[in-house]
C-alpha cells in the first residue's frame, strides 16, 4: 500500500483520490481552495457524482482519505504525486498550463525524498518533458524525480465505475522503478495496463477523446442525411453498431457533445497539431458539425412555433448529459439564450443541475418538477436524456400542455407512438410527421 498525494480536487482529482483510497492506499487530496476542502471535511461533496459520496465517507472513516490545503505536508508524506489541477482553455483554444507548472515547481521545492510525479490532467504532448525540466530546475534538495503520464478516461456520471473497472490504464514513462510502482498501485483493478513512453501516453488521451467526438459528429452528419431522405437515424445507428468494428457506443445523434472535456480537448488537439505544422482539418469539421447541431435545433423550434416572442416554452434537462449536475458547454445554455433573445418565456427543470444552472442562466423560471414545466407550455423541449423524462406519463403531459408540441433534442420517444398519443413530435434524424 502506498502514500499518494492528489493535487487538485476537481472531478478527476476527487474521483481518482477517493478510488486510490478505496483500493487500499493512504491518500492526501490537496486543493488551494479552502472552501472546497472545508466542504469535503464537513462530509459533503462539491460536485454531484453518483456513488462518490458513499465512497468518500467510507474511506475517510477508514482513515485512508484526507482533504487538506497543506500542499507541502501532503507532498512530503507521499511517494507518488498525481497532478490533477485544472488546465482551462485560453482564448486561443490552447490549454493554460500555469497551474501544472506551479504544482511541479512547488513539488520540487519541498521534496526531500524521491518522488514519482504523475500528470493526470489532460495536457498537450511534451508537457511531461516540461514537468521534468521544472522539477530539475527548482530542486534545492537534489531529489530524484520520475515523471509519468497517466491520463484519465473518466466520464462524469459513471466516473467511479470507470475508475474501478477501466477498459485500460495507460502508463507512460521511461523510468523502470516508476513503472513498477504504478503497476503495483493499479494491480488491485485487475485490468489491462498499457506501458508506453510519455509522449505516446499524452497523445492517447487526445486522440481518444477526439476520436469519440468524431464518432458523435459523424452520426450527427448522418442524421442530417436521414432527415432529408426520410430514413431513421436510430435504425441506422443500430445497423452500423452491430458491426463490431464500429460498435453502437457514441452513435447517439442529438444536440452534439458538450461538457468540459470534448469541446476543450478537440480544440486543444487542433492547436497542438497546428503548432507542429499539421492542419487537422478533420477535427475542425467535427467541431463545426457539433456547433451546427444547436443552431439546427433552434431553427426547428422557430419552424414549429413561428413567433417565439411571448411563447411559454418548457425545457426538460439543463445538464450537458444525464447523471451529472455539470453545465459546462451544455447545449441548454446556447439554446435557452437564443430563445430568450427571441422573447420566449422559458421555464425549466433538471433533476440535478438546477443550482449550477442558476449561476449561468438568468431570467428563466426554475420549476420543482418536470410536470410543473409541462403545465400550460406551448412547446416542450427535451435537452438532456434523463431516465426520469423517459418515464413521464405522456397522457398527463398532453392534458397539461397548452399545445401538445414536443421538440426532442435527444430522440427519447418513438415518433409513431407520439403521433398516436396526439402529440406534434419533432425529433432529430427521424421521420416525425
Ligand atoms: C468524456 C470522455 O468520455 C472521458 O473518457 C474523458 O475522460 C472526459 O470526457 P464526459 O465529458 O464525462 O467524458 O462525457 P461522455 O459521456 O463521454 O459524453 C460527452 C458528450 O458527448 C456529452 O455531451 C454527451 O451528451 C455527448 N454524446 C455522447 C453524444 O452526443 N452522443 C453519444 O453517442 C455519446
């Protein structure tokens, strides 16, 4: 069992730190944000992630998981240090790596025993080399540092399971001792571990996220073709997905990808490529198609309602995807802003993201339930595919609405059934007439 420090208690840091404790290690989760650490130490979580609260409590109670603002102490007590600090996008799309540099520098300054320093934040290729440079440059105690790239592949909403039952763990390092230590650390997960050099590991992360984003934009482009020809995107995706080389995952057409990772990571990969002299046109188009999904959706709303001014529009789902409260790059923000500009009266509900939504979306009426949104609505928009919405009593929905019009950005319902129930149902990439 090892002593581990995790620097940064955002999504990645908090889930990783907790799960490292769960598999038996002593973990110090560090953040400069005292408020966040106080929340964690009071037994609450600053984020919504299914299953995480119980795991945090269990490991804190077992004396294996600590939350602290004392960076130096956590680093000194640990042999393996994960850098999970933020890498927010700058205006030009490049990642801001100043938090990574600060963390590396401070590790170097306070360490008096050998440390394995692991980059887990999503970073451009060659950041590992930079971290090594910083560690060597500010090393007053002449300590041996090993650098490892170990990217995360956690999805919000299923992050705990993704960590504990991963498809693979990627460990990029040229240091044999670090490789052995990381292999031991991950051994309890009993999963495929791929060892690479640092740069390949860094690119695996970028390429994986960009590939998944490409898959989503591809199916969304095919949805456009389906719509124009009268084919059905759900059947097309099923037919494609049955080919094991393609697979059904990430072939859901809809409003495009959002969240903090895909939009940012695809931009970053385009930028990294440009910097080294490769114009990654494919990925630029992936981003364009993604942006167009939202524009196309609001056009559909306009087409269905004609005049938006003064119309009472209900919105179900605000988070960028189900099972999270995350609003970052959520399609709902762009779509609702547009509706408001056109003078529509928007009422909304989300099972988890209401508090976060209130920080970014003003001037809408927040409701306590889906049925409250439905009441007297002249149109109902579905922007996030929460299970709760799939189970709505559609007869009741119809009787409560002023005008039974549903515009579904996530293809939750069967168009034939919706027609039979008397709805005017607008969906994406399917014949809805
Ligand atoms: C993603 C990656 O999956 C994860 O490996 C990485 O570490 C972080 O980024 P996350 O952003 O939590 O995880 O969500 P994910 O479930 O991958 O969905 C990303 C976006 O794609 C969401 O907006 C989702 O609605 C959208 N999506 C996903 C589709 O539009 N269609 C699909 O078929 C799948």
